């Protein structure tokens, strides 16, 4: 709309994202001048009071001339809400221009190019017509008010014309006026005399202030030129303080660095300890699973244990002992000689006497072994299988071959 009305610069909504009172005032002033070029509205917006007076003048003008009610608070905000108030004035001008253009170019004419609406050529006529319309409205309103008072004014005018002039009353009124003027002149003279005395007092005060200022300047120069006795010591202490502060900063940085290193070390140790605990817990769970499996299969393995030990070599037995947990029976039987008595249910003929002697010794040993086994069987009397798995000794953290 502003481009169609002939505004010289481009305006977008981005200009009103933040309060922009300068642009709002410029647009308002341009619209008012467009509506009535002879309007005299002050364009000073430097101070807050000037801006308030400017907004009030614009709102009063649009209310009296164009009958458009503007919200002064939104206009003073100069943001997106002010655009709505500007559109009230802009839409009136734009619709008037649009209506004029439609009337000037009616369809069915012989040569349409001759009757095209030229906005630039009609701007002056539009301004003149609006000015005349506003003047006619104001003159008509004032004339109506004066005609309403004509009845009273006619009587007063007739009485004033018919009344004869009296010299005594005229002289009396003139004397009173002269006295009042004389009183005012006397007051003015008194004020002038007071001004002279006040001026003398002010000049004396100014001279006194100048003397004080000159004394203070001289004192300042003397103080600046004189070096205090403690200044050398002060500068020395200041340098020492700067050195101590630098040392403090260095130590503070080192301490912060060492504390950070210590925290990292503690964190790594904690992580290593947790990892070792997790490893031991995993090993314990594996051993428990192996123990349960051996308890389940322990009854079937006891009957074949002796036969398998005869067939296997010593190296295989050692491998099995390392790979399997040792049972309770193996722990009890450790250290005893492995004696295997092979015989039959039937008695055989003994040819040699040595064999009979050896058999008697073996029987004595067997009796002792039987007594030991009875004691061991009492200790292992539960109904569960007699094979007990010895818990393995705790391994070092460095033993990762398991």
C-alpha cells in the first residue's frame, strides 16, 4: 500500500521486529502530509516528552480531520502492533486512490490507453481537494457555533450601539487602567534594580570561586611535584607483592595439576579393583557350576575311577587333576600308597612259602587300612555322594591363563 501511495523507500515487517520509533514517526508524518499537506506538526522526537507530544498531535489530527481513532499506546511502542494502527490510515488513502482509479478507467471505452490512471499527475489535485474538504468542514463547524450564539450577541450588540457614551465613566475606567499600568511599571523597575544587585552578588561569588579554584590548582601542582617519603618503600613492597603473587599462582597451578593426577590415579585403581573383583566373581561362578556338574555326575564316575586310573598314564592323571577340582576322597587318600589287591572269590593253591608270608603281611596292612577307611566313612557318612570337591586356592591377579 505504501508503495502504491508513493512512499520513497521499501518497508517490510522485519523493520518492526524490534521497536523502531524513528521509522514509525517518519511514516506517520508522511501519511499526515499526504492527507493534508498544509498541516503543521512538530517532527522533533529527540526526548521522551517530544515523542509523546508528537504521538498525541498525530492522533488528534487523524481523529478530527479523518475521523480515524488511533491507539497512542501501540503507536508509541513502535513494534508490530503499531503496524495495525498505521494500516488504518494507509487503507483509507489506498481505498480512495483505488476508487478514483476505477472511476477513471471504465470498461467499454474506445481507447483504454488514453484513460489510464496516472497517480503521479493526480497527487497534487488530490492534496488540494483534501485540503479544501478539511477547510470547509472546519469553517462550517465554526459557523454553526457562531450562528447558535447569534441571538444573545444580537441583543448585546444592539444595546452597545444604542447606549450613549459617558465621559465620567470613561475617565474613571482610564484612570483605573493607568494606575494598574503604573503599578506594573513600578514592579518592573524594582525587578530591574534587584537584577542589578543580584548581578553584583553573582559576580562577587564568581570571583570568589575563581580564587578558590586557582588556590586548589596550585595546591594540586605542589602535591604532584612533591614525592612522599614512603613512596620508595611502597614501590619496593609492591614489587615484592607481585613476585609473591606470581609464585602463589605457579604453586596453585601445580597443586591443581597434582590433585587432578591423584584423582585420575585413584579412579584407575578403583576401576582395576572392580575389574579384579568381577574376574574373581566370574571364576567363582564357573567353579560353582563345575562343582554342581561334578556332584550330579559323581555317582557314575566312582565305579569306574579305579579302572581308569590303571589304564591311564601318570601324565594324563596329572592333567586331569589340574583340569578337574580334586574330590574329598582324593584329598583323604593323598599320601597313601596305591595298593591294588587283585584276587578271586575262590582260594588258589599257593606254591611258595614266600607268597604266604607276603599275604599275611598284606592282610595285616589291609586290616589297618580297613579301620582307617571305616573312620573316614564315618566322617563322610551323608547320603550324598562321597566325592567332595575341594575349593581351589585363590589365584593371583596376574594368573590370566585360567
